C-alpha cells in the first residue's frame, strides 16, 4: 500500500521545502519534547531545573543518568528522526533514495570515511584551540558562555561515569543517536535541498554552518563546522547517507572512548601545549586535503546515482 503523503510536496521548490522542513522540525521538537520531558520527569522524579547546573557529582542523584539519556533520546526522535522521515516522504515518492539510504558509488568510501576522521582529528583539535582563544567584548562573551554552559555540563556529566557499561551506553546515546539523527537532518535533507538550489559546495558549506550553529556552542563552532564540511563531502561524493553516518558515529565514539580512557580530556585546559599542536595539525591538514582530493577524483569516475526530482505539475494543488 502506498503511503498517502509520498511525494505530496515533491513539486515544491527547494527553498519552499526547506521552509516546510523548518516548520515541521520545530513543531515536532516542541510537541515531542514536551511530552517526552513530562514523561521523564514522572519516571525519574527529577525536573528540568536539575539540569541547570550539572556537575559530575550530580550523577549520584537517583534517576539522573536516566533523565539525561532520556533527553538525548527525546531530542533524537523529536528534532531529527520524525521530521526527517516525514519530510522525506513529503518531498519524494522514493524517500529512501531521496535521503541517500543506498550503498556508496565506490566501496572505498567505507574505508575513506574512517580514515578521514582519524587523520583530520589533529587539525580539527588545533582549530578548536584557536576557536577557544577568540576574544569578544564582555557582554558577548558572557552570553556565548551562558549558551554553552548547559550543553557542556551535560556532556561532561555523562562522560564522567567510569564503568564499561556506561561507556557503551554513552556510545549509543551520544554517538549512535547523533550520527544517525544529525546526518538525517543536515546531510540527508538540508544539504540535499541546498545543493539542488545553489550547487554542491554552497550546499555543503551552508549545511555545515547550520549543523555547527545548531549546537549553540560558539567556542566549538569552527571545529564542528570543519567536521560538517568533511561529512558533507563524504555524503555528496559517495551518494550514501550510510557513509556519512558511519563517519559521524566513528568520530564521536572515538572522542567518547578517549575521554573514558583519559578523564583529563574533560577539563577545559588542553592536555598538550598549543605549540605542540602546530606540527601535527599541519600534517593532518595536508593528509586530509590529499584524501579528500582522492575521494573527489575517484567519485567523478563513478558518480553517485542521484534521485530524480519531480517537475512542476500544474494539476497538483500543493505545487508552488
């Protein structure tokens, strides 16, 4: 049986579809988020206010881990999963193909997705250190820091637990959910629609900027922006959302495991000096450029199959 919404808004322009996506995402986020938060509060006996000033010691409160991980799941469902699946069905009669749920055009992309995450890490870390050193006027600095505090404290609180079971749960609730959900929304939908309207590189760059900005952590904006660019390149040139999801998951899981093995990484202060990062960052940048050039060059020999988009249909009342 054909789902009745399939392709209903396929004739809309990419910009119209983007606006529809934003509206649906906000609606789902607030409604599912509200229901999920109420359910978690009833389940754990904790309130959202308990998250305002999280510290590692807060994790000793009964139900706190459940509450935090539940909030991760609620965000995944409400902001990423449900809006992405609804919009994919609205925008295409073949939603799976539209999102990129298919094998990559080259099997080498499975290897490249892991390799590029490994070799780009020193350069991304270096850019992160530079990002931390940006100086803002007092008012702006305080506002940026207040926006980041809750998210930073939540991550630190989750990663401060020290059992193998908690490590595996963190990998699922952070790395798996982010790798699947964020790639669905930012690469599978936003980047694809932007590429249709503005071309491949504008689409990759704007989607990466939105991906980084959505986290509301300016002192981590530029490294996350670079990560978004790499993920966008993987998706655009492999034609497979699975490849981008694998790379995103691997990157987050790598950082979570590193923090588990070395808790000092959770401190704001770098465990190595800034000067010591320069040479590894330069080597990382050069190797990353070489691998990306190889990916793009090989992909042009075997271009990914793109989904066909519907032409305007004057008989469709939902066309522009």
